[in-house]
C-alpha cells in the first residue's frame, strides 16, 4: 500500500505571480484510478468532451487566467443547461465561437476546477505546498532546495501519522533532462547523506519518478493547486494581494491541507502541510551573512 505525491510548481518563471509555489497532491494507490475516472467524467460533464484530448492541457495559467474570469461575466444570457453544448462548440470550432460560446466555455472551466477539488476531497486526498516569497534570499548550496525539503517533511509527517504507516512515492512533472538529473542527485544526497533524510527515507521512497504533465492527471491537479495558492490562498503572514475572482476556490484549497502536531524545541507545535518560506538560505549561509 502506498501514497503517490504528484508535484508541480507555479510562479517559478518570475513573471507576475505573487508567490512561487511547489505543490503536491497525495493520492492513495487504491483511490488513484477511481479518482482519475471521476475527473475524466467531470471533463465530459462540463465540456461535453475531453478538454485535454490532444495537445490541450488543463493548466491553471490557461483555464484560470483573468481573461477566463472576465469572459464568465460577459453580458449575455447563458442558461445552466446550455453551458455544456456551448462550451463544446467553442472547443470544437474556436475560430467561429461567439460571445455566448466564450462565456459558456469560461463558466465550464471555472466549474470544472471546483469539481476537481471536490473530487480530491471526496477521495481523501491531501495537499502539500511550499510557498516562497519572490524576494526570498536564495541559497548557494548544491543540496536539496529548502522548498523541496519542507514539502518532503510535511509528506513524511502525514505518512508517519498513518495507521498502518504506508510508503510514499514522489512523482514530478518532467523537467528539462539536465534539471531532472540534478534533482534526482540532490534527492539521493538528501535521503542518503543527511540524518533527517535517512529517517524520512523509511517512509518516502528516495528516488522520484518523472512523468509528462499532459499525460498525468495527478500532475494536472497539483498544477491547479499551486496556481490557486499563488494567486488566492493567504495566511496572516502572506501579504501579497490576492485575486478576488478566484475566491471561489479558497475554502476548497484550505480544506485539502493536512494538519498535525510535532514537538519542536521542547514545545508542541501545530504544523500545516502548507509551508510559507521567506528565506531559502541554509543556517550556515545565514550565519555567514550575519557575521
């Protein structure tokens, strides 16, 4: 028995995203295929066909961009029962889509994302995220980056709390090949050469798998979560403006978090599966900087 942690990122191109987010969705092995079927059915229900058939991807930056939210507010009448057929028409023949088709497609996209998060909740999935300030000081270390380490830590806590304890399998969106090799090597060193990494290797399999995002439903879910966290989810310590047009997902994203307790420096602390990171430097780098 195992849990798959599908991981993707949002905002790392450093364009206009308020936060860089590394996010993962943990899905139990026995629930993976039923969840995939439910999500495929949600596509058919909302769009009248598989939106992701062919080259199209259901990525956050495409189906949740501001333009989509504006189209959903277009001043034309579209009844709920008309949305599926009009959305399908827009997908099948976008060049001739009129204002009603564009509005229907936008409504279908927004409703589909709601469906995805609800399906994840119904299947007992848990979301994990490292949320990094865009101006966070970077590290010069060649070790595993802090946002990955925090994500693995929270995932380990989740597995550790399970009864019985089950193995965790890490699945990444395939990066450019040289970057993938670097991440594999850094993961090996973390799980093999550090005390905390060796402990976490007892539950988290140290070698990640790499897949194509357009072919893997779990990666597409992680992408949607990362995008919504970056643009809308906020804690009291996160001060960047949020997009109000994505408020509809804030509660769903919060409800997918995992909450646990751990003893830290002699105190029992609440630990959430979303970590807000303001500094990517190692302790030794901070000491040198402050010297």
